[in-house]
């Protein structure tokens, strides 16, 4: 995962409710998952309010800490 990939995902996330208006009154958070990523990309995704998930073997771990506040991309994005 690289920063441009996260940016591309964010663009899609911001128009999700326009494409799927049935979710108009729902919270719209996002997550990125990876097997291999640059440290810059994981920090960038965290700062943008995305859950960051690292896949290892047959399991996955959410890397966000207790201070993390997910961004609602459905409201005032």
C-alpha cells in the first residue's frame, strides 16, 4: 500500500453516498487493509481517519490505537 492508493480510496469513499443514497443517514467510515505497506501510507491513512488493518498469515490486526477517532466520510467531508 502506498499513499496514492490511499488517496484514490478516499476519493471513492467521499462519493459513496451519492452513488448509494440508501445509506444517506448512516455513518460512513473507511478502512484500508494491507499485507505490505510503506510506513508513510499507514500514517497517512490513520491521519485521514481510516482504520488501518494489517493482514498476517491467516489473521488480521487493526493497528489503530485507543486515541483513534474514525472520520465519518458521509457528513461534511
